[in-house]
């Protein structure tokens, strides 16, 4: 049987190294990256069968990275890793295109099984976030309209600003003008009824666009 090609995306070096050692006997680990932007750049070149990624990553979070990745490579299987036991987060991960969802503290015992399942076209959810809970949440309307009203570009701008980058730095990362960054920032603030940059950061944390 063909060994799965796996690409890892996690900004914690020790965890990346641990996952490489865990997977290498059964999988071909084709690469390891540290943020969502690096993932989007590496995946089309490395052609993995499975991407294992952290939800909370710098520059571009795992959920938004997965949404873009599935547009680029619809056939790739995505497995999310997180420290959060929130089933609502699991549901959002599946809406973003996930085939698997597991907790970091159980990854050592579950990751190989999760990869085997998603390669065969099944989904894998850690027993700590039961399938029924996730299914129920997937079939509920998302709470609040704001997250769906933000465009992908707005979410990108918001994450980078919330991480403390200046408008000039954001412009350089996204290859747009600082004026365009400012336009997106103030459009979001107006649409969301937000009055300050601090409130904008709080919104980004609340909606899991950026982690603490």
C-alpha cells in the first residue's frame, strides 16, 4: 500500500519534530512549515495527500489557510490539531474543509489512525469531541452574521493587525498598498460597529481569527 505523503504545519518546533518522528515509520513526511502562508506556498509544490495543521498559527490561521488550500487542492485531506476541546470549533473546522479533528494532547495515540481513516475517505473526530456533537453543530446556523460578512482579504488583514503588525508591514506581507490595508481596517470597524483598534483585536480573538 502506498505510503501517505504528509505535510505538517505548526509553529511549535518541538511538536513538529515529535510529529515527524511519530509519522516517519508509516508516512512520507514531505515537509514541515510554521504558518498558514508558508503552507499555501509549500503545498502545491510538495503535493501532499494529507495536511496536518494547527488551528492557531501566525500570519494566517489554520482555518483560513485550510479554506484557501481546499480551493487550490480540493483533493487534499486536512486534519486539524488544536488544544481546544470546544465542539463548536470542531464544527467550524469541518466547515472549512477538514477530514479530521484531534486534540494535541491525544495526537500521539490518534494521529496515525486519523491519517489512515481520511486517506480511505472517512472522517476522524477525536472521541473527546464526539461525532454527534459535531454533526449537531454543523447543521445549526452559525451564530451571528459578522464572521460570514468578512471577506477572506478582510480576515487576512484583521489577523495581521491583531498580531501587532503595522499597516505598512501588513501591506508588505499581503503585497497590497498601506492605503488598501487602511481601507479594509476602517471598513471592518464601520461594518462591525467597532470604535477602536483594541476592540478590533478583541473581535479577532473572539472569532478565532487570531489566538491569544
